[in-house]
């Protein structure tokens, strides 16, 4: 019989990169905002300020598209697990919006020249988000032409809120860059 | 803010009225009505010739009128008469119902689609 003291405890070590840690921290921030936002009642069903997307856009500007895509998709996944909506219609809507906006951001961030600032990214992402959600709602849940009558209203809200979020992002990025300069 | 930002903002605001016009344009005319009632009563009627239809409901007969490709409730045994107040149905996809009497009417443009979450 082997002596238990000679057996080394089984250890599983996952090697993580700096990038993984960064994604995890930023996702945690986005999830927190997501949870906070889900507690705010909205004056019109279907309209949400999308504050969690501020994190995504800021990450896009600071660290690039790959990190932003991770944060966006993980935020939806973890947020749904915590709210208990995983794989429910709410989750499908959330995911379709995130996938649409992340794809749009990929296109936008690969534009030649100076490209967009946070405001442009945020506006494009908001519009892609609502369009993706409508396509998902129409194909999966409500295949009725009447659904699209709601689209212009929600698109208008997306444009307004996307621009407001973009301005918040712009100020946030400026502050983050200023602190980064000071500390280094 | 860069020049690309302004271009996107201007395009978004310029296209918004077009989105309103495109999505809020007049709907297509319905060509048939599906009437359902209690005890699996279901009838599909073309809206092309005028007639009066009696539908047996939970409280009594609901009377529907078809005229000029439109359909409405004209008589109902219910107390609230919401069904009569819904007026004429003529656009594809419109629905009206008399809940107390269990009578539902949906008009469609020929191809039937679902109107709720389906599995």
C-alpha cells in the first residue's frame, strides 16, 4: 500500500497569458454593468441604454477588436448564467445583438485611414445590435410582418443612445489614456 | 471625433426617415379570413363576396359581416362589445377577437404565418 505522504497532490495548472487576465477583468466589469442595467426598469419595452456596450467600445479602442469580441460574447454568456436566462429567448436576442455588433465592429475597425473614434464605433454597434435582434426575433420568435413596424422606433432610440454611449466612451478613453501617460 | 464618425452620423440620420417610410407604408390587402371558435370550430372564408356569417360561440352566436374585402363583428352576445368596436379588418395579418364568446378572426394574404412563439 503506498504511503499517502509520498503521493504528490494532483495539480492542474492552466497557463494563462496577460491577455486572458485582461479579458477576464474587463468581462467582469461588463457583466457587472449588465446586471446593474437589468435591474433598471425601462419606460418602453425593448429599449435599453446598453451601458455594458460602453465597456466593449472602450476595450475596442484601447486593446483592439479581438479583446472586444471576447468581452462582448463572454458578457452575454456570463450575464445570462447569472440572470438565469441562458438559452432562453432573452438570451438568443442578447446573443444575436452581440454577434451582429461585434461583426460590424470588425468591419469598422479594419477601415483604412484614421478610421472611427469611439462615437462612430458606438453608433455603428448600436445600429447593428438592434438590426441583429430584429432579424433574430423575426426568424425565431415572431415571423409576422407587423414586427417590422416597431423597427424604425427602436432604430431611432439606438441611434440616440449609441451616440450618447459613444460620447461617454470618448471621455472615458481620454481619461484612461491620460492616467496611462501619468503612471508610465 | 474623426471625419468617418461624422459621415456615419450623417448617413444614419439621413436614412432614418427612409426606414420609417419603408416600414410604415400601407400594408397589403387581405384576401381571406380565418375564423375560429370554441369546440374546434374553424373556417376560412374568402373576402371577395359580401355575406353575413353566424359563428356559434360560448355565449351565443357572433355575427360577422364581410363587405368590400373587409370583415367586422356586427352582433355579439358579450357584454363589453370590444369585438364590435375593433371595427373593420382588411390588412394582411390583422386580428380581432371576442374573448367572452371565444371567437377569433385573423385575416391573411393567402399564405398563413405564425403569430407567436412556435416550437
